[in-house]
C-alpha cells in the first residue's frame, strides 16, 4: 500500500526532526559533565584541606581545641542516625 508507506515515512521523518529538536542525549551528557566537574572540585578541596590539616601549625591548633580532647563519634550518630 503506497499511501500507508508514504504516511509511515512521513511520520518517521517527523519523529526524527522532533528527536533532533529535543536531543536529550546532549542534555544528559552536559549534566553529567557538570556533575563530574563539581565532584572533581570537591575532591580537590578535600585533598587541599587534608594537606593543610597535616601541617605542624594545624596540628598545634588542634591540640588546644576542645574538640580534640573528646573522643570521636561516628558520623552517623552525630547526624542523628544509628
């Protein structure tokens, strides 16, 4: 049936145009890249903070801190978890 085939082809072309117009793959990829940049930035900040905490000056400051004198508690307990 030539009419049905032509309608099917026209529908396929219209679908391809719509998919190209709303290309979610590129949007998802952009979001993935942005999330990865945030993760990389936070990792770098944590690494830098960790290195700073290892300096003699930081250790000396921590020695006099009230927090350094009490025992460490698991993070979950401090945040209200089990």
